[in-house]
């Protein structure tokens, strides 16, 4: 059975990715941190769309829990292969650097950057054995250009972009591609408190994007036909670069 693991699949962009990949015929592993009700909603949307999946809750910032939950799932499910991994779970905790607390830096780095290493390393072994895999990391415009108030978040996302390019070179010959998608402003819980009216004036297409529009790009990069695209960062940002 071919499986796809989406971290942070309970809400927002992750949920839209889960539904679209399920429609393509993948058994979905829906990771989340604590919001079981929303994760179950994702699973029911998957089922309504004719797909199937299961919940796999763990905190991506906690390497012990990743090993415990995901490591055990991999060991116990030898017939199921995770051939698509979407590192999507993320948080932001903005502050000007002069006032940024240690915890704000540590939490954002652990959740957005360290998680890439700990989750991907576990999944990579079976991809290497299968000689096939698609790894897609959800980064951000903030990681490409840097945004004031987000030194922690920009550093984490830029770190994932560097790791994407490096890992793509390590595993290319084994049939595994590694790419990143950099969304601009997407309408989800994460952007809830932002001044949409003011910000959308800066965006060439004059609106925030939808989670489905990001998921569409994920499905493209996750397809077998995207085999010759690796180490890339695809922006989904309505043309916003500055
Ligand atoms: P949301 O805040 O809507 O959803 C976040 C998801 O991540 C939830 O499913 C949440 O789970 C999960 N999550 C958060 N922390 C952890 C954790 N420690 N362990 C496991 N799961 C966790 O975010 P978006 O959908 O907007 O963002 C998704 C990704 O896209 C993020 O990486 C974000 O940085 C990136 N992005 C978003 C943009 C936007 O405009 N929205 C722009 C650029 C990038 P739970 O429900 O349990 O809390």
C-alpha cells in the first residue's frame, strides 16, 4: 500500500494537501499535534472524497515522540510504504529580535526546522529501500526574502530550503526527489490576525491564496511524472516578491 504522510494535516494547508493526495489514491497518514477534532474532520473529508487514511498524532518538535510514534508505525506496517512525505507542520511566533525570548527562537526552530531532520530521516530509509520517494517541504516567502519580526521563522524556513537542496543531491540517484514550496499569504488560521485588506494591495493578484492552491502545487511535485524536478523551491505567492 502506498502511503503519504502529511505533518500538520489537521488544518489549513495540510488538510487541503491530505484531501488532494487521497483523491490520487494514497492512503493518508494525518499527523497533528493536539487538535484531534480537526484531524478527524480531515479524515472525514478524505472519506467523503473516496479516499482513506488514519491519524498519527505526534509533536514534530519532539524527537523522542517522533521516534516513538512514527518509528513504531513504520516498524509495525512493513507492507505499507510512505512514498510521499510532506513536511508541512509549522508555527510562527513573531517579535522584533531585540525583544525575542529564547523560547520563541527555540520553539520556532524546533517545530519548523529540526522537525524536517527528525521526520525525514526516519522516512528516508524505506524510500531508499524502495528506490522511490517524493519529499516536499512547505517553506515560506519569509525564508526566501526575510521578513522583519520573523528572524526565527525566516531562519527556520531558509534552513529547510538549504536542506532541501542538499538532500536532493544526496538521494537523486535513488529515485527520490526533494523539493520545497514557498507560499506567500494563504488564508488559514496562521494568517487570521493579519490585516488582509492592507496586505492584499501589495500582492499582484490582489488577494490571499487558498490552501487548495498550495495543495495543487504539492500534488504536481508529488506525482511520478515530476521525476526530473528536484532541489527546487516553487513559489505560490500571487506574484509577491518584495
Ligand atoms: P495552520 O496554523 O492553519 O495549521 C498548522 C498545522 O500544523 C496544524 O495542523 C497543527 O496541528 C500543525 N502543527 C503545528 N505545530 C505542530 C507540531 N509541533 N507538531 C505537529 N503538528 C503541528 O498553518 P498553515 O496551514 O497556514 O501552515 C502550514 C505550513 O505552511 C506551515 O509550515 C507554515 O509555516 C507554512 N506557510 C503558511 C503560510 C500562510 O500564509 N498560511 C505562508 C507561508 C508558509 P494542530 O491542529 O494539532 O494544532
